[in-house]
C-alpha cells in the first residue's frame, strides 16, 4: 500500500523530540520502531509484514525483547496491528505526528507526584557520581556480562545499546562492566558479546541463559537501581519539597 514520501529528517526530529520523551520509549522500543519505520513509511509503505525473528536479526536484539517491544508499541498506538498469523505480523507503522500522545503540547505539571522530586525515567545516570554508583551497586560488584568480580579500579559503565544506535544514559541502558568486556563489546550488540563469552568458555550454558534473561529484564525495566538516600534527600530539598 503506497503512501506519500516523507521528509526523513523531519520525522526523525519528531521521533527524538516528541515521541520518545512523551511515551518514555526504552532503547529497545526505539530500536524496534526505527527499524520498522525504516522498512515501511520511509520506503513509501503504510503497512509492513514481518516476523519477530526477522525483526530480532535486523535490530540485533533477542526475540523475547523484540516481541515485548512490539507489544508495547502497539499498546502505545505507535503500531496498529492489522493481522497476526503464523507467518508473522502485519502492522501499520505510524509516524510521530500521527500518534496522539506524542503530539507537541504542554506537559502538565501535575503529572509528577509531590512526593517525588524528579522523574526517575528522565535521570541521566552517567553524569552524576551518585547515580553511577547506583548502577555499580545494582550489579553487586560483578561485571554484568562475564560475572567476574570488579573493583572501583577495574569497573566502568557500559551502554547496552550503543549511543550510535540510539542508546541513552538511562538506568535501563547502563550496566556495570569490567574493562575487558567494555573494550571487547565496543559497538557490538550485548547479545553478541554474551555469545562470544560463551564460546570463549567464560560463561557456562546456565550462565549464558541467565545473562540473556537479565538482558531482557533490564530492557523491560525490571532491574531498577536503588538510589542513595542522601542523594534523594538533596534532590527533594532542591525541588523545595
């Protein structure tokens, strides 16, 4: 089904400036939407038929993560499910201005509770030392990837989805890593690094499966770090609460 050719630059700006922050799309959501948009509307097609396996391969993500992201995008109204069958999905991919919740407008101040001095999803966990420490603490002194012990001198933070591939500095996209895994991964997908660690016998079959589950849990927002109480009190004082 052909449709009018879009201004890719304008669509991308709407995606980054409006769709992503208003719907609080995770790195996985953004990667999936970008890939579907690339192969549909930006090629002049309103509808797209695809399989989850094709989408997982194209985004370098796990099948489980991709399936969850597609469900979330449908729930947000970013995708409209036309048909689902054994051969895959048929969806209408909406551009940002067609998604009602993503249209520009004033965000009500009442959206945040008075008991909270900040929006957790909007925090930059790379810039603040206390927030960086919260990510390290979440991993319990081990590398997220190879599970080796790390110390303050040997650890670093790694972007699960690289910045070059729409990753950000949110708690969903940062993990504590040993320097070797950080260097080896570079811009590789996290899943590829895990498979390499398994081939190098750095991870057992059981550990590999557990790491993939942890990767999916991170993308789904289930590994939320615990913020230091002193940091939270300071934020509340600055907010005048």
